[in-house]
C-alpha cells in the first residue's frame, strides 16, 4: 500500500522533471495539464506512475482524477481497498 502523500510527492517530482517547473511551484490542486505537459508527456507520466506502483490502470486515470492531489488519493484508496487494478 502506498500513502497518498508518497504518491503526491512522486507526482510532483516527476511533473517537475518533465516540465522544468521547480517542485515547490507545482500546484497539486490544479489540473496536471496546466503545468504545461503535452499529450505525450501525460502518457509518459501515467506509464511512469504505473511502473513505479507496479500495476496498470484501467483507462486513463487522469480523465477522472485530473489533479495530482486527486490522483494520489485515488491510488492510495485503491491500495487500502485491495482492488485489482489490472
């Protein structure tokens, strides 16, 4: 199980790496795309998150959870509920 805070920090760091925005300037409550990620970078971010977590999402989680904070809470809840994410 991964805590929401750990997922959020990972996402902030990765968005920072992809965009060049300093981590402290990444807004976790704004849609991730507002950070300046293009569609390819959004796919890379999702794939990297899947690799880090060790599972695959069904569909694109950013469609339903477009902010870093929302996505982090979703991932943490999935771990707590023990749902299959394959």
